RNA sequence: GGGCCUGUAGCUCAGCCCGGUUAGAGCGCCACUCUGAUAAAGUGGAGGUCCCUGGUUCAAGUCCAGGCAGGCCCA
């Protein structure tokens, strides 16, 4: 057995491609799933993307987080199946195809032909599937894409049909009115996105209308509207429950309106307030409707004051004319109060025959006539003009009408309590989503409008007879039984529209309603529909429901997060997911949203090819918390490479280099723990603490903290453990100490490879296969088949970890002191004095060798702060001057001479007593200025109660040693310049400075030879011409060296 | 207009839940040091009205209220 050679000059993208090949060839993903017991499932649901667009950077972000947790859970021993999925239906798909065909609107589509149109829609959702697969593969996103679900499959549609039939059977599916933005020219509804595309400033009538109260003489509600034509359909007047309303007397009549709007509506003076009432007190007041063209069956609350939170006092009168057919708020209010939907407008925007003189007129053109009629009847208070932004059809420019249409609803409000209860049980990350954005949305829940008057979608399985009887079909089987016409192979429109059925009881012929289903209901049905449940896949559904984990970006709050929760609560009474990790959006380095139009998008492929997927993943996990909006820049990825991946890789390469030289075999050469050194035990303690922290954080889905903890360990391992242990690896004897170092570093790397596997799966795989698969018979072939490490509590030594922290603190301060004193580290010093709290001092004492070596100092002793710091005392002249007058100069002198004790006392805030001019003078702290300074002959650095002082005196002996060490350093540089390998031995010929040659002839020769691996050392001859001449600490030397052999070679 | 989030060094972020020493880290910049695993590492320096205003408190980056700016979702 031998470890494969590892180059420190690693090319991560290339490494990743190799690993990808290995995964492919070995079926690593499949094995990682199947090697875990079926009885221990951990369930992840893939929120299906639509593949009619190329995957972008934000998809990489989502997939990075989607992938991480399943990989981790797999290593924890769970079976994580990860069925992929694709969202195939919906308006965006249709609009894309419309655009390609140059069509505009439903009329165009129907002329073009629904059959061909839908064929193109179907085609388009497969268009970029390969791109998605390639991107997912390349970034190490593991999911079962071969067996993915497609929302357009018949089996999927059939499941959704079953769900709709269930709802219908439980009275949770009904037909009602829905207010939509309607284009009267195209005679079609527009989506909210389309509405947003067409706002224009227009001038509309601004009309204040009096609605006389039935039970209060000569008193009218004053309402305001910019759409007089909707007054024909008035059903109520809405007031805000908390707003204060005034009844005023003006020109002999009484008007009711919001008090704070009196001035704006009525102007200065001329009126008198006679009564004030809260909105709640107005509720139920009856008034006379403005127009009675349309006959209405009277209901309890019709033409009364109703309450609505949405009423504002920012404009109008604070009393809102309410016509449920023509406004969303109105419609909601109407439903709450059981108001009828008065709807005398035809799809082309003209009044129907009921509106007598205005029948056939376009409603907006009827405004003037209607206002005139109000004036004649004395109901008009004032009429003017109003300029505001109003939506127009983005295709034809016609002003849109908000307009009620028949629509199919899921009665989500019936399960509102359950929705709230289930929301409480979901582990939302970040937590504020639960009762913030998502909770608010739930609390304001309205029934879910499910139908869409479109073409490419799951067709509603609803059939209607001429007499209005409804049949909802729950499966293809059932449809076949009822069908009059043959059932098509493709369940989509237009084929399904041709199937007539017979009503199972009356035998009456029925036709399908024309609508298709909101695509959100498709995706919300994936927990069961992905298996074709309940017609098939029952077992799998039961095992894979609910999901333990889902993860999408925050824009899914009202999208998939809601549709998933709503569908499963309606059907099963419970949430279909337990933990939901919500990702923030990706912004560019300037904090602007990444978008194609801004041209600031990052191409993931460039990152994959330049820095690699591991680096990108690491940056995404550790740069900021997943829920935060993320300012992303390529520098973050560079940093991930430099700080994490290369540090880890170089540590790994270092280990393998020496393990190969020494033929270290972890199976046979492992050193028992008792025989390991302090440093070994320390790093093993840190390793196990890290295992604990990372495990804990991962269990809490705190990915960022987990990654950062791991990053810190890798830094400690490389920059403290390996740096401090380097000599142990390259020394020539193969003793227990060396093998202990090998064993320890091996263990750290083998475990780190597992810890980093979910984060950076590629480099983890590469390391693991070389370190573990090569060395441990029976080890699984992939790190992703390995078990997650368990922390070994016995190896955690809190005392030792604390000791090392103290020692490193002392080293930090000592180095700072050296820097401040301008004495380079290579120059040895005689003594370091450390003042530290008891516990830290004890730790440093135990690790004194490390401190001495790091600081390059001969002796270490401990002292109190006064030993290393001196305080200078001065009188505070402002206070002392007036008090002691001419004694001041003597006090000053006495303070200078007072000695360290007095300084220390004063520093501790105690008074100082002096003998001045034969009498005792006691100076209070306020009378003293205490200045801390360095003690003579020491370089001191302090932090709080921790101080380190280096004795700066250089004895001849120390100078000699400094000189020799400098010489060694220079020779090492020469070796490197001459391209020698680490293990090459050399011959050295040195001329010049007699002093240097004397030192090497004496006691320093041996040290010098072993440091630079000199087998021969010639000090008497002159080096050949052209040998470099150097100046070392003021001594001129000429040095010649040549390679003579290799360490270990005979 | 409403809801939610964010605002701390030139940049990316900790710290805020639970108030308490001199507000930290990484990157970048400057100086020095160290180095035969490293694309590194170390020390110091420059760099902070902790978005603003007010309040609570002995004490506020942290709690409360009101603003401002950015982001997202919705109207």
C-alpha cells in the first residue's frame, strides 16, 4: 500500500472532472442512497423548476443548499431518495411560446390552433432539460434525474384529478366569482404581471355621490368613485372600523364622511359637525342604492354600511362604494357579508339589456350619462376630474376593467385553523418567515382561485350537464366508464375537451368546463402526484410523506411553500414539510439584483471552469447566512480557494509527501494515544470539538456556522499543528515521535475529508480515496458512502485546549513585542517574563517549550505585572498645585523616586503616601497621573491582565547564535535558488569572514550541517570563483554549495 | 400604500435573542517579520458618528418608538 503522489499545484476544476467521472463510473449516487436502510428515510422534496429557460446563478445557489443537507443526512445513515422533478405547465410557458410564434393574446392562440400551440408548449418545457442536468451534475447536485416526475405526465395529472375530486366531495371545491383584470377588446383576463406592464396616467371622472340613509332623515353617506359605471352594481358602502366619522350639516342637509377628510372634501367653513361616530357604529345603517336598473334579490346586508380594514382616509371620503363584481376588496367584503354580485356588464365591456338607457354602451362611455342622471336626481355632490395611473392592456392599449368572472375555488378558508396550526409546527429558517411574511399571508387567507382560462395546463376534471349538474372525475379509469367519446392518450387540451360523458345518475350528457388548473396546484400536489398516488405508488408515498426538508428562495413564500402546505392541509390535514430553509436572493457586488437586463449576472460555468464547484459551494455556504440577501462577487470564490481549499489541500499534500518518504502505513504504524505528544493531543482535542460543533450546527441546519467552524479547524491544523510539527516530519530518525505526528495528521485529514464531504464533495472525495480507501481495507469506495464521524469525547481535553489558547496568546503578545522593539525573530533572546492570570499561567507553564521556541527565547519566567511594566507617577497639577503650592517641585521629585511599589499601588487606584520636606503627604488617586511604560531593558506588550516582556539585552552568545541562524537561513535560500530538492544533501565551501568560519569550526558547525543537510563542510579553502558573496549581520562571506546525494540514500 | 428583512472598517460578514471591560474576523492597503507543505502564515499601522433622531437605563451596537436608505413580497 502506498498513498498516491499528490501535487501541491492542484487544479480544482480538473480534479472535479476526474471525480465526476469516478462518480459516474461507480454509480456513487445510487449506492449512497441504496446503502442506507429503507426503514430510515430522510425525505427531501425537489421544488420543480421549469426547464423552458436556462438555469441561472440563483439556481446554483438553491441547488447548493438543496444538496448539502441530503449528503449530510446520508452520511448520518439515512436513506435520502431525492426524486427530481419538472414543472411543466403554466402561463409563463404559454407566454414564451406566444412570443416565439408572434402571437398576442388568446384570440391569436385559438386562431393558431390549440392543438399545435400545446404541442409547442410541451416541446418548450423539455428544451433546456439537458442544460439543467449538466449544470446540476457539474456542481455536484445529486438527485435522481433519471426517474424525475413531470407535471405534464398523465399519471401526474391523474393524481391531481384525484385531489380535486376529493376536495369536491368534501365541499372544498366550489364555483364562485373572481375579480380579474379584464381586457374588453381581447376579452381575456390578464395576469398580475401583465397588468403591471401597462400602467398609464389617465384622467378619469372624480365623483362624490350622496346615498341617503333610510332611517336618518335628510342624512346621506358621502362616497367617492372614479368609476361611476360601477355605481349601477353598488351593493354596500364600506367604512373602516376604527376611523372617526362626522355627520355635518351643510346647506340644510346632513352628510356623513371621515372626520379627517372634512376639510379636503368640503373646504373651509360652511358646515357644522353635529355628530361623531366610529366606523363600527355605522355598521348596518341602511341607505338607498344610487341606481335601481338591475333587479336584485334582497339579502340581509344589501345596501348597508359594512366594515373593511382596507378602507383608507388618504383620499375620497373614508366611505367606499362597494361593488363586488368590480373590485377585489369589494368581492371579499361581499363574500363576508353575503352580498350578491350585481353584474350587468358583458364580456365586451358593454352594459347588458337590464341597464335600460345605457344598454349596449361601453361602460366607460356611459359614465357621463350616469353622472348626469345622478345630478338630475339630486344625488350628485360634486363631479370633477382625477388623474391617476390606471392599468391598460399591454397588447392592445385598452383600459382594463376589473371584472368578476366565474371561477373554481379551493375553500382554503375552511381549513384556516389547520393551516395556522401546521405552520406553527414547521421549522422555518430563518424563523421570522413563520409569523412574518408567511404567517401574514396565511392570516389574510382567501379562497384559492384554481381555474385559469388558458390552454397549457392540467385540465380541470369537471364536467357539466346542460341543466347545470356537475361531475368531477378522479381518474382515467372513471372517465372511461362515463365517457361517450374515446378517451385520448394525451389528457391535455384540446383532446380532453372532445370527451363528453354521461352523468352517472341522470345519464344526461355533460361537457368539460373549458378551464385549466393553476400550475401552483400542480406543484403543490407533488408529494403524492410524483408517485401517481393513489392510483399507484401508495407505499412509496406513505414512506415519503411528509418531507423532512425542503429548500427554495424566499419568492416561493406565496408560491410553492403555500401551495404545498395548502394542498396537503386540504387533503391530509397536515403540512407536507417539516423544515423549510428559505434562501435570500442573490445580489451583485453593488447590492443590485442580478438580472439579465442589468447585465450583472454571474455565469456559473465560468466559475466552475476557473475556480471550481467546490469553491463556489464553499463561498455560498460560508459567506453569509442562507436567509440573507447575498451580495455575491467572484472575490468570495477566490477567497474560498485560497483560505479553505488550498489550505486543506496543502496540508493534505504535505502529509502525503512525508508519508510516502517514510512509508507510513496508518494500518500498522499508528501510535497509541498515550505515546503521542502534547501537540498531537491538542489537535485531536480540537478535531473532536470541531466534529461536535459541526454536527450540532448541521443538525440545526445552521450551515454557515458549521462551515465556518470547519474552516477554523483547517486553519488551526495547517497554521499551528503542521507548522509546529514540521520538524517532526522531516527529521531523519524514524521514531515514535515522528510516527505519532504521522498518525495524528492522518487521523485529522481522514476525518476532515468526511466533515467537508457535504460542503465540498469533490475535494473530499479525492482526499478520502487516497487517504482512506487506499489504506483501510473494507472502507467504502466513496466518502459519500462513509459514515459521518462521531466525536470521541475521550479525546476532548478542555484543559489542554485552554492551555494552548493561553500559550498562543503569549506568543502573539511576544511577537508583537519583538516587532515593536525591532528585533527579528531569528535573533534569539535571553528571557521572556509573562504576567498572566493563574489559570493561563499554569497552561503556559505546561506548554513552555512551544512558547520558547515560537518566540526564540532561552528562558521563561512568570511575574506580576509590576515586574514587566513600570509606572511613572506625576502630580495632577490642576489639583495638587493649588493645594500644596511650593511643595509641588519636591512632590514631583518624590514621585519620580517613589519606586515600583508606589507606581503599582497608584495604578491599582490606591492613594500614595510620600515623605516630602520632612512631613507625610498622601496623594489621592485623583491627584495623580499614572503613566505606564516599559521597564528598562524589556520590550513589553499587554492586553488586559496579560503581559509579555522580552529581555532585549543581547549577550555575545546570543549574537553568535543569531548570526549562525541567519547564515543557515541564507544557505537555505541558496539551496532553493539552485533548485535543490528538500531531501538533497550538499557539500558546502565557505570563505570570507574569519569570525563566521571560527564559529562553524567550533560548536556551531554541527548545528549548521544538520540544518542545511551538509555532508561536507570546507572552511579552509576558497570557494570557486563566481560563488555568491553575501553580507550576513555585517560579516562578508562567500558560499559555494553543490548537491552530493539524498537523505536516506546510501 | 402595507408586510417582512437588511443597515457595524474601503469590501464581505460576526456580535443584537439575553444591555456591562478597550466593538471583532476575513479580504484589500502600508510597514516589518517568518518560511524548504502552502497560492501561505505572523505582528503592527491606517481605516468605525455600529444609518439617523428620540426614549428607557447607572450603562445602549444590543431594548423601545419614530424616521431614512436598500432588498423582497404584495397592493
